[in-house]
C-alpha cells in the first residue's frame, strides 16, 4: 500500500494540502482506509488535521455544533445529546463507533450513513472553513466537495425527533433502511410541520417530501397517516445490495414509516 | 518512500519503529513489531478480528494508521497473561469452549476486556452489544457470551 499520511495542526493548512491530486481527507479511517485496503489506488496521499475545534461538541440555547472529527461514540455518550444517542448507536459496532466520525458519515454511501439521515431530518448545516451549506445542498453534490468539513450544526427540537433503523441482524447490522423524522404538532394533535429523511432509499440520504406534505394537518393515527404511507415511496430509487433488493426496500418502507409515526 | 517513526506503548512496553507512511496499525504490529495476536480478517472493519485497545477504547487496527497512534497506549491480547498465568477472560474462553478455530478469539477478548473494564458485572444484553462488532463463524456465539459472563463473575469473586 503506497499511501502517505500528512498531518496538519490547522484546517487551513490541511485544506491547502488537499488541493494536490490524489489526496483524500482522513477522518476515522472507516471509509478511506477501508477503500485503500480494498485496493483503491486513486488515493496516494491522506491528509488530516488535528485542530481541536474539529473534536468539540457545543450545545447552547438549543443550538448544537458537532465538530467533524467527533465520533459516533462521543455523541452517544454526550449528556446533552441523549435524544440523538440511538441514532449514533445505530452506526456499526463498538469499535467502529469509536472511530467513525460525523464528517465521514456525511460521505458514507448507502447502505451506510445512518447518522446523516438523522442530520437531514434535523435540517443541519454543514460547515466548511469559510462558510456553511444546507445539508441537502451538500448531499446533492458531495462527490465534488473538496473542502474539509469542519462541523455540523442544527437546532435541537424540544421533542419530536424520531429515528429508526431496520437491519436483519441484531443488535448490529447493516441497514435495510433507516428513517428519521422531526415532527411538530399543534395543540389539537395535528401535525403542523414534518421533515422526514430516508436512508438506503437512494444512493444517499433523501427527504420524503411527498410523505411530509401528506402528513400536514393530519393526526398521528392509523387513518391519519394512511396518505403519508401511500406517498412514502415517491421519488425513491433504493439501492439493491446483499442486504436487500430495491423492490424489498420499497415494499417495507411504508410499514416501518408507519411504526415510526405511530410509535 | 521515506520511512516515518512511530512510538507507542504496547502492553506496557515502549516500542519505536520506522514504518512506511500509511501502514496500518495491524500491519505494523504483526509485521514490524511481531505481535501477531491481532488477526487480519476482512480488512474492511466488518469482522473485528483485528480489534485492539487504544487509550482505553476498542479500535480496529486494520483501519487505523500506525502514525496516528504516536504516544498512545495500546493493549493487545498477547499482553493479557501475567507470568504465564492466563487472564480470567482467556481462562474462561478455554473453559467454556468459546474458541474453536481461534481466529476471532483475540478480537473477541479485546472487545470483552473493554466491556469488563467499564462494566464489571454486565448483563447478557450488554455482553451481546459489546461483542456485536465481532464475527465468529464457528461457535454460534453462545459459548463466547457465557465465557464473558463467567469471567465477569470470577473477577467479582476475586475482588470480593
């Protein structure tokens, strides 16, 4: 394996080094080193930065900022992120969670990237050194991203964040699919706003916009969510892999979305 | 390619080596330092056979670059026995027939050790969760789970 690792103390210097051909940013290694071990020769040089801000979690006034190098394990055990813990624990086994980072998860292709599904439902922003992007904009063109992700930020909903991962092996298995939702309900119980994100239903996490629209003004009952479930598969193009076929994923999506909404 | 220096503590002993940049910790341990207790299974982060403990956390040595471990304290299964006396986990694995072909055993023991270090009296579910990143194709897992529970009991008896 002809790889060279370059370590920089600042993101700025690492970004400059990342402009060279054949370079890739190294986070926890669960994607990039895996690719190298598998024989991916497109990468000859790995770049990383040890800037402390990349490993920091700050929570203040409902605003959350998670540095890109923060691991899934660090999120899962953070006292202020308890309602996100099950989404972080959905990733890998214990060793993977000690390594896999938030920044890396943003790039994980289906069937991986469960935590990014949660971030998409939370309407997160993706921060780079000199600005930030809405997560949907970032995901749409993530292959062409050449700037180091420094953090993700979002406003924590008071409640109403739901997450579900379906896998065939318990407790740890690769996703058949994952669903995250952030719902707000009016005092009469009807849904006043909904963001629903799906994992494994395309090559990257996607919004279920038709299902979201169908949920507005409805109550979270079997009858109330029926139109939402009927619209759940609109716009999906699931992956077919050894875990499940695209057909199967489309068939079971409404079942699991129903469980998430009624649960 | 120029060699780079790495220096870390392995099972309590200082180690320093010159390695090729980009070498995984698994390859550095096995091929340069001679500790073959971490096994190279899938090299994809899926099987857990290469699990080691780095600064108290379970990690996969096949996906960790050795250079990122400078200054770290690394524990592998080969460092568990003391003076020829097996660690309670190793003893329990032998007694419970929790090892058949043995390829996953070292990684399983590392995952179990991290669990028992933090949770001395784990429930069965906690053991299953702790071992969930480690694959065994021989035992069906039940003897392994029982071995970890037995080791936990013998630890707590020794402590009492």
